[in-house]
C-alpha cells in the first residue's frame, strides 16, 4: 500500500506523524501524536480502492467506537477525505502477543485466554464477530493490559449467526465453518481462541501451519488434534 504522508498530515492537521507500526492486506498503521493533548496514537490508513470501501471503513470505525471494554482497543477519531480513510486509535506500546508468547508461563497463557474471552463475549453481546483472532491481533499497552485489535474483517450479525460471504481469516486459526462458507457464530471466534491457547500452552499449534493451505484446511475439517502434552486435564 503506497501512502502519501503529506496527504495524511493534511487530513490530520492536529497530529504529528511517526514511524510505520505495521502493514497488512487491510491497510497500514503509523504512530502519531495528538499535538494539543500530547497523546500518542496509532493511525490506521485503510485501503479505499474498492467499491463500497468507504462505507465499509466507516462501518469499522463506528463499530470500534461503539465497543467500550477494557480489553478492546479504543477509537478516538475517524477522518475521510476523498479516497483517504483514517482511524485514529490508542497506541499500544507493549507489543503483540506474537512477540511475548515464547516466554509465556502457563498461568499467563490462561490469563490471556480469559482476557480475550472477555473481549469476545462483550463483542458478541453487541452482535459483532471478530473473525481473525490470532497472536498478531492481540496487543498490550505499556502497563501490560491486553487489548484485542484489528476488527477490520469483523462481521455484524443479526441474532446468533451469519453466513460466511467469503473465505476470510488466517488459515492457522480458521474454524471449519469459515473454510466451508457455512454459518458463522460466536463459536467461530472461540475456535480460534482454542487454537491460540493450544499454541500458547504447548509451543506449537494443533496443525502444522507450514502444510499446503488445502491440506491444513482439511486437518481443520477432519482431524482431531492430539491432546496437548503437559497441560492439566481441566484446561486441556
């Protein structure tokens, strides 16, 4: 994604722009600072080149702004100018769970699971499925508080389920119904959380993520994972 920093600065005159924090298929994230409040922020630049992108980006910002939970990233502002769509969020300076997971004791892994489950329960109660729970989308603030981030492919559902309109998500964590285009529900996110916990507690995911994607998906559909070694039975 090519970004013109001068255009971003013009769209956000009250902010100083910083370094690039991350990039993905759904956009780019820059560090920034609100000048008047001296508040560090993360600025997410959303891809806006497809039909309906503006409405989708606006919906993501509104969705995040409506979620008020200690384990969900907070949104401060949304700016839309022509094809430039920006979400200003709290800056989480404690890094990702991906960086922390190798040195995580079992007690902390369980605490992560409880915090993510609390965030998901809150989102689900507001009719929102995350659809991409993974270690990269779980961050920490500088005080160590966990936050679930990147609701960019979240789906707003009516009632308790919705149909998958496309295969979207991260293959290593995808629930069978995501793979087959079936009915999604809160259980879809909980499946990903289960994969994540298995990985945190054992050091490896239940299915080898280096397998060809079709083979990996087939394991998710047909294979019962081996019981996690060294994990107390109630947790397993």
